[in-house]
């Protein structure tokens, strides 16, 4: 019997990943590798399967010794981890089969992979396995069409330890009826939302319930309401299933803003147990929304349509998580304050704000290419990198972006807690969505967060908890959960600031070195001494970066290598850094990270 090792590369830290909040609960990852677990269910029973999710455990030599084949599924930000996996498999002489969004877009640039099974694989994976067993496997397999998602099997959740994850994930649909200029979803999955049947979804709910899962469950669809007819058939079935079991799952998903126009549908979502929804709000600027072809976010009769939409959804009982983009063509210097004001006044605690990125294959990419505005360089795993020429001065744009995230996730968390209180003031406390929690558990949660906060965050946190206890006691469990999320978002913002400051320091030092006219010579001399001193200072700065802020693909090692090279060479035209990655492209249905998570249109990560 063949031994198939299913490997899921490590994600870099993100706002969506909740890394620092999960640490409070002793949980290792936010979401399981849903796509990989679905593929696992496509193997014949004669295969022995083992899943290694590098977000929860390490890849051991014993795993590679056991494996006859290694299968990977990855998104673009996972590329550094994937490259390490492929290298280890190559050295262990274990054949590698790769799929997912990163290989689908960039397989021609990848090395060390024996076979690619790309696109949606329900129809092609069995063919690949048959060819492999017959010794006739091709290098690349592409899906001939978009498959019927009712062919998707029950994911093999039994292959992972559910206790390692904050939330489980399921998928109802693929595709979206809207064709926003910056988004690649319709290019990958079409404008007709293909859905599973209510019976399928109930069976998947039952599977998780039978395995003992209780708690958050993410419906990872890019637009859960993309097929209103089918979602209207699904929701009553879920609502009935949840009610019969006293609502064991708290549900959340992604949807388009026109959800607010579906009053009856929102009511059934509440009955079914949805307590949160992620909306691609993008910007409060109607001109920019029109240009990006996002009509669902505009109402010509209501200048405050987006604000009122958020407030109405909150009034139904669902928290709104929002995605926002900076760097749009119609953004001006007022865009930054407008984003801050909207996020604060609407009461959106978790606001994912990113810089616009042009994805290959999108309408935005085509337009910018036509306007000669694409930059001939890869995109770094860096929230402040740009792969196109914005209308705004790039330095002003990046500076403004950093000010926005530094304000909404300020070091004291004052602004964050203010947003939480605004949310709680307008959130309808639906009883089955906000069950009572034992006082000892609440106390433990409060004290657990206090131990992680900085001294300047303690007073705002105490005032926040006191206010919620007085005004919204039933929502205290939610308030504690929101505080944990705020702790993560502030710390992640600080991490990004520290890493960027280090790289900016290297650029500044390099420029100053050459501007001073210091030309390195071939023999030992004063210039060599200056180079050594500059490198020593840079390494001290690198060593001062906290270990918890470092991750595979953070670009620190590459930036330092570039700095050392710059000090020993004549200054010349700037080229692409070795710390860069290809322009982000395809998405996949694996774990659910929204567009703004990776910078505006960096649509992908984890469906």
C-alpha cells in the first residue's frame, strides 16, 4: 500500500491568522487545511495517508522516511515554506505533487516538483492517480472545466487533531456574480456560484459534530450569498440542524455588501447561527468604488449607504469584519483619514486594511498594463510593497497606510476598544448566539489577556471590561474574545513596523554610505573598516528583532545580504531584491482569508 504524505506549508503571520490571540488559548492555528483534507478524501482506500500541517507541527525526518509520495497544496504567501518542503522531499528522494493557487499560477517557475495537479481537481485527481500507478503520469494536469462541486467528497477531518485549531472550515459555493476590477475570483471560479446541496452541507456539519467539534465554523465561500436561491434553500436546513442540537457551532462567512438588501435572508442566517460576516467594504469613496466596478457597494440615493449597511447588519445580530483598500486611483490625501473615520464610527473592531495589488489575470492588471503602470518586479511578502505605479506618490501612500493601521491598532488599544464598545452598543444580543458563560471562565479569560498586555494597555482594557460589564453583561464573553483579537492585531502591527524599520534602516545606511563618497578598495584600508562597522551595526539591529517577530520569508536575511553586497559594490541602478516573490495570483478554497488580508486585491489565502 502506498504511503501518501499530505503536507501543508506554514503561513506567515497575518491579521487574519490571529497568531498572538491563539497563543492565549494554547491553540496552534486558526483554520485547518480544508483543500488538502478534501483531496485526502479522493484517495482510494489502498493508500495510507498522513497529514502534516506545518502550522501546528513540524515535518520530521521520520515522516519523509515513511512517505512514498508527498502531496502539497499552497497559497502564495506560503511559498517560502513550500520551497523548504520541496527541498527536503527532493533530498529524501520523495516525489512531490503540487496543487493549489500558487502552483496553478506559477508552476512554470517552480523547481523540484515532479507533478502538478492544478485548478479545481475533483475531475482530474483520480485520472492523475491512475496514470501515476500505471507509470504514465504527466508533468501537468489541468481541469478541462469548472467541476460540479456536488462531486466534492466529505473532507477527511479525521486525519487531523481538531484541538489544534480555533475554527473548523467548510465550503458551500465557488464563484461570485460580481466582477470587481481588482479581484480574480470570477476568473478562477466563474460568475455563476456553483453550490453543494443542503444535504451535503448537513452531512458535513454532522461529520464535524460526530468528531466532537463544538465552536466556531467558517463557511469559506468568497461570497456566501452569491447564489441567493441556493443559499435560501441551505439556511433553513442548517437552522433546523443547529436548533435540534442547541447550536453547537457559531458560524461566520464572507459576503458582498448587498447582503443588507436581503432582510429575510439575514434573519435566517441569524437563526442558523451566524454571528459574524466579513464584507469587502474597500473604501467609503463612491468614485473609487465605481471605477473598481463594485456597484453592490453603492446606492446613489444614500450617501451613507456603506455605514448604514454595517449598522443594519449589526442590528440583526452579526458582527461585521471589514476589508479595506488604499492606493485606488481616486484616492487622495483625504483617503487615510476617511478610512480611519469610517472604521471607528461604524464600530468595526477587526478592519483589514491593505494596499492595492494588481493580480495577474484581473481586469485591473489588464488596465494597468495598457496604461504602462505595472512595475517589472515581483511582490514581496510585505504589506507595504507595490507592483504598480499608483496615481498618488508611492512614499505618501505607504506612509499614509502605516498611519492608518498604526491608528486603528494603536499601541494603547484605546481606538480599538472604542470600536468594540460602538459595536456592542449596536449589536443585537441574540440569545442563541451569545450563550451565558461560567463566571470562572470569564475571569480566567480576562486575567489571561491582562497578562499579555503592555503596561500602557492595562488601563484602557480595564475601563473597557468595566463598561461592558455594566452596559452589556450578556456580551462580556464576546468582549473578551474581541480583546484577544485586539491584542493580536496590535502586536502584529508592531511586528510589521519593526521589520519594515529594519529594512528602511538598511536602505538609509546604504544610501548614506555611498553619498559620503566611500568607495571600497581592493586592499585593506579605512573603507574596509567602515564596511565592517556598518555591518556590525546592522547585525546588532537584526539581533534586536524579537524572535517571535521572525518568520520564514520575512525578508530580513535577504535584506541584510543585499545590504552587505551594496557596501562592497559601486552604487548602480536598483534591481529587484532577492527577498521578493511573484505577483500574487490565484486563490483556492482552503481556509478563508479575505482580500484585504494580503493587501487589497491580494485575494486568496485559504479558501
